[in-house]
């Protein structure tokens, strides 16, 4: 719970507007964690709004109502029900019975004074007739949101367009003011693209998880959603805390960030190529950090709590070595530059810090104390 509380504040600092804070119907520990997170939101006047997942079943919704009333914090009830033909056959469900479950869930939440959002699991593989029947009863009983869920990452952009258009028509026919959410998984590698498309098509809110962590290959990565929304000019907020949030999630989940992960991966701003490094170094020398962040990158590192990394390898030039030495508080003498560069050209990989220090030590160009300091940092 201590980690969850810290993560909640990190989400707030990044401008994440809503947080799913748990499923209290799963047990006492989950319920207490949800309550603790609600108290944190209340006591620190956080802007982030909480919601909880629930089956369309009183056993899941009643604990949410209880926590909300105990803490005085409104919790959005996001009640889900499988809607695809596959699920209906497996469960032996008929549409009229499903409608009754949606009605009972909506009435329970709305009568308790909580916002109710209806989630159709596997929306993207469900038939229009069933969706219309379920959406309509949810709206008639007070749903403020319809959540379209791509539970198995099935959707494509054109399919999403058609689904959003269809959902808008159902809402229009109801005569009510209801918003639309998009919840996507990444099984086909389209999760981020679909989130951006959903917003373009008129969806009001999109869902994600940090680093895209989720079932199977995961969900849309909320860190990448935020980066893209800022680059597109749709949001204007300080996202420098985003790198700390991403690293905290990686540490808590014990999930390494892939080396080539966009923006926050080890290699996102790393270059050992001479031409690239030379341009970046020239920008830094001219005190144009904005140019340094853009000359060979479409995502400015400094805007997201990151920085450029220049290394030395067989494709490097003098600028690489000069920069490497300078950022480690070593004089970039010609002898040091030539020695390191000659060593790099003998291999076919990027040199490690230890290898460069070993090369300089071997030629008596630094002392052991300097080498230990550099390697330690």
C-alpha cells in the first residue's frame, strides 16, 4: 500500500485524470487498500478521480458503495459484463438475463449516489444487436459512461471508427448525455494507435497502464499516451515527472524496461554514431539544449525527465570521446581522445565505461582514483 500511495501521487503529478484503485469485492485486503487510496485523495485534495472495477453483481458493487460512504469520496463504479457471442455460449447467457444484470447493477450504484459506467467486455467482437440492448438499458438506468473494451486486442482503426459511430447513434437515440470510453489491449500492437484514433473519433476518455502492463501482451501504455498527447498539442502539462513514475512502476512490478522502449528505454536517447553525436555536441556547446534534444530525436528528452546519452564505439568520431570525457570532468586532451578512439576502432561494439577507463589507465592518461570515481558514477 505504501508503494500504491506513492504511485498515486506520481500519477497526479503527471496529470493522469482518473485512477482505477482496485476491485474491493475480491477481499478484505483489496477493500482496505481502496479505502486507504480514497483517504489519500481526500486528505491531500488530489485532483485525480477514483474508480473501481466490478462485475455486474451486488457482491462487487456493495463494497465500493461502503468504502465511498465511509471515506466521503465519490467512486465511479465501472461494472463489466461479457458481451461477445463466445462468452454467451460458454456461460449459457441470454440477452434478457444480461439486461436484468445490467439494470440491477446500475440501479444499485446510482441509488447510492455514485457515478455508474457500463463496460462491455469484448465489445469489439460483439454483435450490434446485443450491444444496443445492453447499452440502452444501462443508459436508461443512469449510466454516465459507456466503456468500449477491446479485451483481447482485436480491433483495427476502421473497426474502431465504426464502433464509435454506432455507439454515438445509440446514445443519440436515448436522448441522454452519456460519454464514451475506450479500453484497449495490445495483442496486435495497435493499442497506442487505437487510443489516439479513439480520441480523434470523439471518444471522451481512453484507458491505459504504465508501461502497458496487463494481461497477455498488455494494455495501452499510459506513459506513451501522455507523451503523444503532448506532442500533438492536445494537452499542455509538465511531464518531466513521467520518467520517475515509469521507473517506479518498473521497480514495483519487477519488470525491466525494454532497452528500446519509446522515450524511457535505455537506448531511447543513446547514440554512438559520430555524425549524430557531433550534431548533438554542437548544439550543447551553443547552449541550445532544445536543438540537442531535437536534432536526432522527435521526442525531446528534457520534456519527459530524460537526457541525451553519447557513447563511444566503432562508428564514433572525436565528438563522442570529447563529450564522454567532459561529462565525467576529465580534460578532453587530444592524447586522450586519440587513444580512446583508436581503441574503439579495433572492435565492433560500443565501449563500456570500464573499457574506456581501462584503456586510459593502460596509457597512464588517468589514475586509479579517477577511474574508480567514473565507474562508480
